[in-house]
C-alpha cells in the first residue's frame, strides 16, 4: 500500500473518531506519520492534548522499539494511536493522532535535568 493510501486511511479513522473535518484529519494524519518518522531517528519533543483536556509536552523515541518488542514498529492502519517511549517517564505511552498539536523545534525541546546528565 502506498503512502497516500495509508495517509487517507489514517485520516478517515481520525475523522470518524474525532468528528473533525476531513482536511483537518489529513493534517493530523500527516503530522502523525511525520512524528513517527522522526521518533525512529531519535528523541523528539512534541505536544498533544490529553484526554482530560490538558496540554502535554512529551519527549519520546522509537529507537528501542524493536529491541523491546522483538519486531519492527509498524503502525496499524485501523488505529489512530501513536505509540512512543517517553524518555522522561521511562515508559511506553500512546497518544491519539487526532490530539497531536505540533512537533517542537529542537530549540523549544525540553532540556534535560542536570542531575540526569552523565
């Protein structure tokens, strides 16, 4: 299945789950795919709205996914969740693609606490 078909399928699911317009669902699907690509490359800071309505800024990665789960990360077409490893909380988390707000630029990324640095 080519990328555009995957994007459309993800957008339809986001639209059904959130009730937003198809154009907004396409934006959210594109943001989710972009985020997943960046998470595979390293740590990424991004923002999303939690289910309780609060804004969450997370630093995540997918670099260790295959090591932890013994299989490559392949997002399923029938779900709108983005799975990531939360670097700060040191646990696997998920967020809805419909709730993604932005991928933060590196200069806006969360700075590590000095006591965690080597």
